[in-house]
C-alpha cells in the first residue's frame, strides 16, 4: 500500500512538473509573439522596402550634457522597450517557479561547453535587448544554472538576434551582418564558456545540496513563490535600471563626441567607440540606425564595426541589473572581453567596410 501510494504521488508530481513547464513555454511563446515576433516581421518588410528601420535614438546632432537630455533620452528609450522589459521581468520570475530546478541543473548546470551552447541557442528565439534579457538571466542563476550557460543566454539574445541580422543586411550591408555573426559567436559562446573559469567551482556535494534546497523551495505554494520572486526582481532591478539609463542619457555627448575627419577611421576612434558602445544602453536593433547616421556624417568603418558588436552585447545598466547574480570577476571579464572583441572587429572593419 505504501509503495502504491508513493508511486501515485511520484506520478502526480511528474505530471504537475510537465504542466508547469508547458505553461511556461505557452506564456513565453505568446509574450514573444506579441512583443517581438509579429512586430519584427513587419519591421523586416519595412527594412527591405526602405533600407531603414527609423531614426537614430541618439538623434542627428550633438546634445548638451544635462538632465533635460537625460530625461528626453530615457523617455524615448523606455517607450521602445517597456513591453519587452515587462515581459522579461515576468518570464524571469515565472522561470523561478514553473521550471524544475533539478532539470535546469542537469541541462544547464555544468561548466562544459555543451551547457554553454544550449544556453546560447535557447537565446535565439528571445531576440531581447541586453537589459530586457537580464531578468531571465537572473532567474536562471537563481535556479543554479551555470555562469557560462546563463551568460550565453544573456549575451546571445541581443548579439545573435536573428531579426536584427535581417534588418542589418537590408539597411547596412551583408558585410556588417557577417562581422556581427563572426564576432558575435566569439562573444556568446567563447566569452561565456571562458567566464566559467572566473566563477567559484561547485563540487558534487554542493550540487546535491543545491538540489535538496531546490526541492524544499519548490514545496512552498506556487503563488507565494511567484509573488516573492516578482517582488524581489522589481525591488532590486527597476530602480537601478531607471537611474543608470538617466545617467547614460545625460552622458551620451561625452560617450559619442564629435570627431574630426582625420580621426573618423583611426585606431583611437575604434578604441573610444568600443568602450562607449560597451557602456551605453540601447533598445533592440537601435545600433543599426545609430551606425547608419554616424556613417552618413563621416564616421569610418572601423569605429562603426566596433559599435556593431559592443552596443548591443552589454551595457552599464544591464551589468548593474545582473550584478548580484554573477561574481564581479565574471562581469569584469565579460566587459573587458566585449571591448577587446569590439576593437578587433573595428580593426577588420577599417579595411573591409
């Protein structure tokens, strides 16, 4: 009788797990279809017909450093991303309560290249900017997913965004797309995998303890766990996100200064724009009109290529958002690596763009 009861309880538990997982997949698909997939289908047609996806979010002329310019940029930025930001927080919180920790640890918990690759490939349908993907990366880390797999998901969303690659081909050229794919692969899979070396190692005993703790957490009521995860995410993410976007909006004139023709395709410009691109925050695909506008005013292929990979990959706000989920050494390694890879992309761009 006891064995039969245990078997029934186990089957019921497995059924409940599958229902939760399917519910998460359904919510994710509906959310992405509404916020990303359908709008991007129409945007791709616009890019094909007009060779443009809109104006640069930075404008077409320098702006003074002021709180007015900070506010104006923040308003434009959040109008572009608020739906994706809400979806990111929703999915990041639901992931923590709907997907089983033990399964995530088995698939994405290792420091192997395989786990990193799965994390990067899982990012492709998301097509989110670095800040909107951050809550999901935070959720993955709370579920004990490895540093490499979580980073690959976080970096893969903006860097290897299939829709952005389509827009880029129509608006800029296939050369830009090729550079983005090649150097983006290094960032998403190479940097993420190597970042595991900067994270504390987890032995088998610690892994077993993680699984036991996960079972204990998952025994709590669903609604309580979801409200708790959602609340913690909003409290720790939203204020820092808002403030850092305002600061960068005010500082954009310093990050992207007007440069003379003689420097427009020089090594110094490549370095400066690689650093600025890594720090600055933009919505999905906004690097395309930014590069298009800058090049129309004389920016060379080198700095443009540097922006091509550094602008979307990460930003100061997104790093602040995930700051408690990844070791500081990991984030410093990622930031430095993005700048270096952006610089190398810029060197190649100086000669082929």
